[in-house]
């Protein structure tokens, strides 16, 4: 049996597209993922990014859950230092009551934004230092075992929304292991510590009421087409779009300027973030993902479909699902 496949969706706002149109695309993606047998779709909290509209995961999850029937939906993740644990318990407790058995909650320690936006959120970089305690407080609310006397999450208490610790370093691996929680590694954009972090997590894992054995979700980028040349075209477009977004920060480049930018050290560093990317025909991508799953020692793969066009994303998801489940 191959690992379950899931999808992370950034609610990407593409060129000449409105935010509302990107949300409609996200609904379509989730419906397709459900039809094709993907396990879950997650949405990541980002702020002050013109091309990513998933800044309020709980709201987006509620909308998409109302448009689907059975697929699990969750945050991949909520950046907990940006919020009080009680607020997140109430939000995801509400979702769990509305859509029983379908809601996940992944938690990250990073702010998901820049320092100025962090200030606008009324948070400071020091908020991340409380992450381990905040996870425990949040877990207490969701399990009906509040750590603060006289305070309970309503809704939230006894919903037992499953938690996943997300990360790209040994810190998250050690925390997930000590708390007995699922561990999700962000190898789709932070590849370097993947093997060490997963090894640490598995070696140090302590069983909990939520999880008896370690469970690893590893993220990987995917571009897939029946035509290898088309897959290569999609990869080039994706690479240029990623570099344009991160280097340009809103500035427009001509194609000649982009050629020079792509050769720069900054661009090469950005492209390294896409180290774990499966590209090619369905057979080629399946072979890559099987090898990646062994390399990552993963129980589940979280696919990041990074093609720049919605039609390519949807077609790729279908091709992968059909090839993976043969």
C-alpha cells in the first residue's frame, strides 16, 4: 500500500484574478480532491502577501467544508503565536461541531509574515517563545481539560480536534515527539533538515491519548503532465513566478530582466527551497514520490501542486491520483 495523498492549497491569487475568484478555485480544488480520493486539504496562514489569500484559515475551511461532503479539511497551519489558544480552540471547535470528523488543526511557531505585519497583528517575535505552553493550553481546551481554572472553550471542549505540529527544524520534531502528536515537515519549501528532524521525531516519540505511534506527514511539490515537455514548461513558469514574487516583492520585471534575476545568487537560494519537487509524466512522478516517501520516512504525503495555472493543477491532481492508486 502506498502512502495516503493529501493537498496543501495556498488559495493562490493568480495574475488578473480577484481574491473571490481564487476562493472559487479553492472550492473547485477541494471538490476534485474529494472526488479523486485525496485524504485532506490544508490551508496555511499567511499575512500581507498579495498572491496568497489563506490568511484566515478557519473562515476558509468553513466555506469549503460547506461545499464538500467528506474530505478532511484543516489548517496547515495556524501560526499559533499570532493568536490566543482560546480563540483558536473556539474557532476550530466551532468547525468540529459543524463538520464532525472532518477538521484538522496543524500548528506552526513562525509568524507567517514580516516584522511590520507582526506588529500590526499586535504580536511580538517573543510570542513564539510561548509556543510549547500555548500548544498544551490549546489541547486542554479541545479535550475538555482546561489548564486555566474556570475557563473552557465553548464551542471546543471535548471536540478533540487532532493536532499536528508543523515545522522545518529539530525544535518542532522534538515538541511533536514529546507531546505525542503528528508531525508535519515543510519540505516543500524548507528541505534541509528533513531527514534529521524525522529521525529525531521517531526516536523520541512518546505515545499519547491522541496518537499511539509516530505519524509523519511530509510535503512535496508536484508538477505532472502526460507530456514531459509540458511538465518542463510548467516547472520553468513556476520557478520564475516564485523568484519574481520573492525577489520583486510587487515589482514588475521584463522577461529579459527576469533572465538576469534567475541567474542571481538570490534566485538560486529561492530555487533551492523547491529541492523536493516531482516533475514529469505520471510514471516519473510516482517513481519520484515513492523514493521521496522512503527518504522522508513518511506515513503520508502532502502534495503542493505548484503549477501556475488552475487547469494544470487540477489535471495534475487527477493524473497523480489515477497513477498512485493503480
